[in-house]
C-alpha cells in the first residue's frame, strides 16, 4: 500500500498502516527489542496479580520479553496482535500462550474474565479517538479488582496523529497528552495506582497502573 497523504487518514486506515508496517519490520523490531528498562513497571503489575491469573497482552508483538515473562511466572497468558509477522514470532517465542491474530478494537473477550491486561508500546499506535473505547473494553474484560498496565505517550502528538519512517516502514502514531489519558482511564471507572514517566534512550513513555474497583 502506498502511504496516503498524511492529512486525510481515517482511524481504520490508520490501523491498516500500522499493521502493514509491523508486518514489514517484524524481524528488525524484534531483533532490536532486547531492552527491559520497564521491568520495574511490569514487576509492579505482576505483584498485583493472583498466582493463577489469566492475563492478556494487547499488541503483544513478538512476545519477548513481556508475554514470555508472564508465562515464566506461571500465569495463563493470551496475546493479541493484528500483525501476522509479529504474531508468527510470538508463536515461536511463546508457544505456551494463546495467541490471537486480530485488531483489539474489534476483539470481544468475555466480560469480567481476565485478572490482568497489559499493553506495552501499542496504545500509541491506536488512533486517539479510539482510546476511550479501548479503555472501556479493557475495564469490561477485567474482573472486579483486575489490574491494567499500559504504556502511552507523555506528550500529545501535534495533530490527531503523526507519521514517520520507522525501521524502514511508513508508521503512524496517535496520542493525547498524559492528563487526557489519565482522565479517560478514570472516566471508565479505574482507580489509578501509579503514573510514571520512564525514559529509555531518547524516548519518554507514560506508564499507568490502574485497578478496577
Ligand atoms: C511497538 S510494538 C510493541 C510490541 C510489544 N508489546 C513489545 O513491547 O515489544 C506495537 C505492537 O502493537 C500492535 N498493534 C498496534 N495496534 C494494534 C491493534 N489495534 N490491535 C492489535 N495489535 C495492535 C502492532 O502490530 C505491534 O506488534
């Protein structure tokens, strides 16, 4: 697909670009994804879960390091990703997990069926107009007392979304400022347990741990 004009992307077309982009760069992204500088945030999430937790990783990518860690901790883990290239890697890396090829915005897990839902570096690729619906879905899928960990951006992108060349693929990003993400998460009924800005290399992400009460 040739890149559309950056000024007229619809949210669904936006998703197609992300999916095709990750299909193209899956191997390169995965080879570079050895960092685990957000380990503290993941550990804090894990600490809140019961021993027999059922956990979902949204935009699980190649499954390493996050989904693999969840499995190693003894949890039942599911991963969803709409990039076939990324999910193929996850199947090799974490065969113990239940892996689903699909767009999280179209997915429908059973209400109140999951103990934990996490998403690392994926929400920033979902059009910001969809973020309230995404947080509402996550809230619905979690059991009472369930925990959500998401990384999103600290700053607002200039327009509704921004595009760039990412590992040689056309890529799209979309994120509101931190205060808006926090408000959306509170609005659907979560209690925020922490919000942390974590800098890795030249990027700063906002990590949010929240509980369904
Ligand atoms: C930057 S990668 C992060 C992968 C992994 N979470 C990690 O930490 O390495 C973002 C991933 O989110 C996936 N993704 C983005 N939007 C998605 C959506 N709407 N539904 C499912 N997967 C999505 C992409 O295909 C990609 O694999």
